[in-house]
């Protein structure tokens, strides 16, 4: 089953082409993660899937219908995207922010239906933001702030959720917290989640499907266990590494070469598992 | 205590912040009190009670002529012009996501002024009834030009502000040049034009001014309030607004038209009164937070109150001189603007 499908997609920023005639299918009810080096176009691709960028050619299909032909509200009831580093106006409370997620369901007269109220409190609970609902967004810590924005996205109650680097600028604890939250959403409610992540190891841990992007092309895609290897990392990131097995999750884990304090001929020979 | 009031029935549902409702209530009371007191004050003092009774039509006062035909129109115009400018400013600040903007900063008021000054200088033989149309035409022409220059696959707020500031400066220069170079201009006409440039609601009447301005506001203010929810999502950035299903560029254009029409109408009657459009929305945000459902009505009420008080000072402080109210809004506004710049100095 396909949630979003790009057909013959051509994207460009001004005159500069980024993707040409690209085909891509995002599996429904799964977590898909885009990986790739900086500037490879993975964010662009994600944003175009959510109609934030108008393609020069080709089409995006959402649940089988062409996204450009659906009304903006119609799309917003099926698909939500959280862009990178959004900024809330000074003094806006978490409750007020999360409420904005109900916009596609509201009208001049109906601005706070029972359903709106239910979805907002559900989103606040799911993100554990209910206790902060009266706080202003700008007074929160980075992790809480990101959770507030995710809550807004959840209040939109869409089958498909796209997130552009949801863990950037967060410390390790908060990264795990956000990813666990998204994982649970997928697990419990079978929502389709598509995101851009920088951390390859976390991508392997959470993603059902990985899409490796390089220079405007899909370099490889599939289950992390089958696509992730030294050659892929070398080709996509231009980085020499060893791929080991994550001792807790059993998922692929990339350990890059480079310089380091204890690098010596002996440690280099030792298999990674024994370090 | 619950912080929200929920209104919900078969046709509609709204959630209103209790604090916002309280602030609006208090401001309505303050405005009513100011209307009564301002009407009473002047070269002849009339007690608030007498004013209130006359306005309500109970009891007959010997001063009813002064109250009803001289002072009340001016007070009502202060309310209308002040609230229109303030709401125009609130909308504009939301549209361009920049709190340092208002119709006078980006040249919309300047366009309306130019329209009016052209009218005063060259069309004084035509009925004065057409003056507002001339102001509106100036405001819309300016907005159109700003839009045209700022357009590049949609409107980005930053370009709009920068081009607007340039326009404002150019328009002011052009207006002064017109006044100064029109050598055939009789001094009286030039003085009238200068007074207009400062912003004055001296000598307004029911028939000409109130009746011209009121219909505009009756239509535009409720529409502005209905558009609050579109403005709320735009404030989260174009991408988030698109994600939740807003047609960002269409709504931005409509909001801009509402703002320009409000500013144009206000300038046509009140002249280029500065700073209300800048100040009122700020005070409103301090009182009720950034959600536009609250900011729009509260700005309007504050704008009205500020102009009522400014005009009171303007016409009573130097009796028998009647100074343009714009002088006083500028006297409070300019330091306020510096304070804002200072406060926002660390923000991008």
C-alpha cells in the first residue's frame, strides 16, 4: 500500500534543477526516513511531497488522488508537515498553538467544536504537553517546544505526518523522546510517518523504510537491514565506516572512521564488537 | 477557574479567552467614559451627567446644540478613525509578521495623504465629498505598487516591508514637494494641506465625515475579525500555514485589502495621523497575547481611546488654539517606537 507517490517528479529552485523525473513510493502505515548528506535535496523532496514546493513537472499522488487537484484544506485533513525550526509568535501559549492544527476543520462559525476540543486534548496528552498548555511556547525548552509543535501537527489528525529534521538541535534524551513518540503513534494508530533524520543509527533503529538520497537521485531504498552497508555510506556520505550490529536493537549501526584519541594499529585491528 | 469560555450550539462554536473578554469589557467601559468626558470638556465645560443625558435623549439641556452638533461628531470621528487605524495596523503587522510595521510606516497612509493633498491643491472646486475617494485611490495605488515591486512568486513579508518603507519616504517627499512647489497655492490652502499631513479631526460634521466613514467600518471591522483565524495560522510561517490548509497568498491579499481600505478610509477623514496603527496592536498584545481573535478588537478599542485622549489634549491644552491631534499621537508614538526598536534589538 502506498501513502504518497511521486511520479516523474521534477523539482527546481529557480533555475537550479534538484530532482529530475523521480519516482518514489512511500509505504502506508510505516515509518520512512530520508537520509543523505547536507544539501542533497532530501528536505526539498519531503517538502514537495507535502505541496510546499511546486514541482516543475510530474505529480504527487496522495492516497491515489493528485495532490495539486485537491483543495488545500482537503490535503490538510490527510497530510500534515512540520517544517524545520518553526517559530511561534511571542507569547503564544501551547494551547493556542495546538488549536491551530484544527484549522482545516474550522469555518467562520465553527471554531471550537467537540471534535476540535477532543483532538486538541488528545494531542496534548500524546505529547505529554497537557501540563504545559497554559505556558507560552517561547518559554519552553527546546525539547518541549518541539513536542508542542508535534502536538499541533497531531491535532490536525492526519493519516500521514511528515517531519523535517524533528530532532535537530535537541540533546540525546529529547531526540529519543521525540522518536519514541512518533514510533508509538505509528505502532498504535498505524499512521504513516515520513521524516528527514541526520543520525543514521537512529534512522536504522526506527525506520521500516530508508530512502538514501544523493545528488538528486534515490541512491538506495528499502529496509535498513538490507540497504545499510559500508558501500552505501561511502557512496552517499563519502565516509569510510564499518557497519556493525547495534548491541541493543540488533539494527545496523554505522561507525565512521576518522581520527580519535585511542586510534592505534591494535584497536584498528580489533573487531568492533570487542571494543 | 477555567481560563476559557466556550460558546457552543447547533450553528456555531467558539472558544474565548476569559481574560480577553474581561479586557474587552473594561475597554468598552473606558471608551464610553472617555466619549462622555471628552464631549463635556472644552472652552465651555459641560458636566458628564448632562452630556450623558443629552446623548441618550433624556432631559433637555441648553447645551444640546454644542454637544450634539459640535462636539459629538468630533468625538465619534476620533473613535472611528482611531479604531480603523489601529485595526489596519494590527492586520498589517500580522500580514508581514513584523511588529515594527503599520500603514504609515510602509506608505499606505502616505499614499492616502498624497491622494488627499492632490485633491486639496488641484480639485478644490470639486465637492469635498469626493476627497475620501481620492485618499482611497492613493492608498490602493500605493499598496498595489508595493505589491507589484515585492511580488516574486508570492509575497514575502520582508520584501513587502522594505519596499514599503522606501515608498513611504518617497511619498512624503512627493507630497511636500507638491505643497511647496504649487506656487499658485494660496497660503490658506497650503496650511490646510499641512494640517492634513499632521492629522487633524478639526471641524468634522455628521453629514460629511461620520456618514462617509461609518459604512466602511461597519463592513470592514467585522470582516477583519472573521479573518483573525487566517491571520493566526499565517503567524506560524507560510509553510506551517500551508500545512494546515491555508491558501496563504490569497488570504494575505484579502487581508491586505482590508487593511488598506481601513487605513485609506481613516486617513481620508482624519488625515495622516501617525503611530496609532503601530502602538495600539502592541498594547493589545501585551494585554491579551498574540492571538488575533483578541488582538483585533482590543487594538480597535485602544486606538479609539488613544485618539480620543490625544484629540482632547489637542483641542483643550492651548485654547483657543486647536492643534492637530496627530501632533500628540506623534509625541507619544515616537518615543514608543524607539522603545520598541530597543526592546527588539536582539531579535532577527
